[in-house]
C-alpha cells in the first residue's frame, strides 16, 4: 500500500527553490547568497531575478558553482566572489541588497554574531534575511543496529571538514537564540522535519548517509561495521522500511 508523508520531502531541488520563496525574492530583487557553496540556491534565485550574487570561502565550491551555472545558462546573471567568511567583512556597501540567504553556513563561522551583523549591514531597510540550518544532531535513520546508527550520526554531526574552520552539529536549534541578540526586527522562526522513505542513489537521504559513513570511518568506527550499516539501509529500502528525517530550522528576519 502506498504511504505518503505530510512532512516536506527531503528533495534538494525543491528545498533550494523554497529557500528563494521564503526569502521573498522577487523579479526586482538584488539577492546575496552568503556561503553559496556549489550554487544550488543561486540557480533557483536566477530563475526569479537577474541580480544575484554569491560569496563563499571555498574556491573549489565556487568553481563547481561556476560550472553548474554555465551549464544551465545562468552564469550571465550571477556574480561569484571568493572571501573568507570567517574573517573578512562582506565586500559590499551598506544597504546594497533586498534579500539575503544564508543556509548551512553559520556552524562554520567562529564569530557568528559578527556575520549576522554584516548581513544586517548590507541589507536595505525592509530587506529580508533568511538564516537557516539543518540540525545534524537531530537526524533519525531507521536501521537494525540502533547503537551503530547513533555513532554514525554523531560522527557526521561533529565532523569539521577540511573547508570548515569550526563545526556544530546542533547549529539548527541554536539559530533562534542567536538571532534574538541581533539588530533584526520582526523575526519569525519555523522548524521543519524533512523526510525521505526512499534510499535510491542520488537522493538527498542517500547522499547524507554516504557522507555520514565516510565521516564515521574517519573518526575510527570500523569500516566493516560501517559498510554493514549502509548495506542494511539498502536492504530496508528494498522491503519498504527505510526512513530518514532531518530537522531544518530557519529564522526569517526584517531589517
């Protein structure tokens, strides 16, 4: 029997499309993606407006974003800049943007209030910041080895990857508290549970579990055990028992 979830599906394209919608991007908007990564949100923003800027600390991610935008024909309307988000000010004048998106970035930043203040500075009065983060410590995965699953999830949540100065697997749940101390006004927050019943290769759930498996091995969990864990997820998907969910928290704020 078919089973549908009323939670938001964990689908990458739809997820980044919703970021643009939640940020209130319009045809006349000038948009900044702070920590744009490989450009998924940039592509969606470029479908709405032709004034899109992305900044990131990783030249590798920026190059992937350039290739992706070129392939979709959006490179002509998106400007990409490499800056050190941990240490540099945003290279824009005051009140330069209508909308800002900052997704899964804040955990990598040592001085988080400083970056939030920079976002406030470059927004126009009445502009919108969408500050958002997955809460990696709150992931749920159905498996037949609960203890190993907890270890794998913790390994990935606590991992500081090569391009990160710091990390915090519980960043999602901390966003509302951080924003309460900012200069922003009229803030609203929501927590969504992104859910997947499919473990097909190429899905967001499969990508997450693949990355988590690699992190677990790097943190000392036996590769044989991790491989067994991953194979179990594949088996559960085949018999219709796979389940994955991750909390996603956002704060939408007006300047």
